[in-house]
């Protein structure tokens, strides 16, 4: 298995633009998590899905953030409009038997 | 919403020495896990200890858990330069929510 696949690996955009981050979890894993990592706040849980259904989005910072999981093999995290304070590394992870498997992350820079 | 906090924030040791990292958390847990993150990479699972366990070993790793003190420690024995990374504890509180600590940055000097 290729592991959790995230794209893009790097994105540089200007304030106000829409950003879409993508994630393909490991096949057979039924939970998917989006985390944000910054130096100031460490790893923050944004939202997680179980069997494609959003279970807890209390970590989503603002209405500018939205996440979807239309099927078991794909999820998106969207920021619209983006702001410089959204600059961070965004990780997707899927879960099997209580163990998280992380993608390599998407490094977002908002100018 | 972070659950855990690691101590120390940074640790520098010589190759061959042991490295000990500590994690404190706030609420009841189902299990606690340790992850490793190399610079610029995603996190990799190292070891899981359940709330009813007190100690667990995996290769050069030894994890302890004290639920009465809400704390855990990770010991890496006979460290190697390749162990240089950040180490995070993660608490599983509800069976499917994982909250990470602030991390310990370990540098092993060859």
C-alpha cells in the first residue's frame, strides 16, 4: 500500500485565494483525520470522519474552513478565503485499530 | 484542544546514551501512543500503551504509563544519530479522537 497520500505537498498562494488540500487514505481504514501543525500551537485536530461521516469538527478554526469526504478513498480540506495566519502544515491521517497513519503533509504558505 | 504536553521541549545527547521524554495529559484516556516525526515528514507510530498497562517494550523503546499522575515516559536506549527527530505523545480519549502533545525535539550527536 502506498500509504496516506496528500496533495499538493507545497502550496503558496495569496491572501483571499481559495485553497483545496486533498487526501487519499489507506484502503480499508474507516476513520480519517485532518490536523494542522504550526510552531506556535503544535498539532491541532481540525476534524475527523468515521465511515465518511464528519463526527467532530469542533477544531475547525472558522467558517472559512470546510472539509468533505465524499467517499471512502478521498477527502478535501478547503480554506476560502485564505489568510496569512492559515500558513501551516496540514496533515491527513487514517486510522486502523487505534493507530494513526499520517501522510507527508501539505505545507501551505499564504502571502 | 491539545491534550498532552511533553517535557523537555528539546534534548541533546551523545550517541549511545539513553533518552527519556515525558508526557503529561489532562483527562482520562483509553490509550496513549508515541509518534516520531522526522524533519519535513509526517508522523510515524512507535508504540501504544493501554490505560490498564503500566509498561511496554518494543526494541529499544520502553514506555511507562501512570494513570494516577496522568503521565507517561518514553525511554530510548542506546541512542543512534538516526533517532534524531521530534517525538510526540498522543492520547486517545474516546476511542477515535487523538490529541497530540507539544513534542520533544531530540538531537543525538554522533
